[in-house]
């Protein structure tokens, strides 16, 4: 039922709500946009983790896809931010040991 490209989007997206609704919106996007949405979803997931955003404040997938909101997350996160995030993850892993 779901396309391979949508499955990639869904795997990246941080808030798994209303999958069928999200798929309906996803199908309305052009093929190139569908590819870009996967990148945007990955960036959004990274941002929400980095900012420790509460789940209730993470957009529903259909909301993210509508009105081109996803385009706000097309640029890749800054290298410094990614490195800082990696360091935070490593520190958290060390603390769990």
C-alpha cells in the first residue's frame, strides 16, 4: 500500500501519527519533492532530538508535509551542530554505562 519513498520518509520522521493521512498528502507531492521530503524529515528528526523537543510539540507528519513546511528543513544541519549533537550522544552513552 505504501510506496518505497514514503516508507523512507516514515522511517526518518520523529512522530509516527496518522500514517494514512500523511501518505495521502505525500502522494500529492511531485517525485522530486518526495525525495526532498525524506531529507527534510531526517533534518527535522535531528533537530527535535538535539533540542530535546517534547513529543507533543513535534508536528504530525501530515502537518509537516502540508503548505511546504518541510522546505524549512531542507538545508543540512550545520556541521558544528552535528558534531555537538554527536558529542552529547556519546556523553549520554558513557553515563549509561
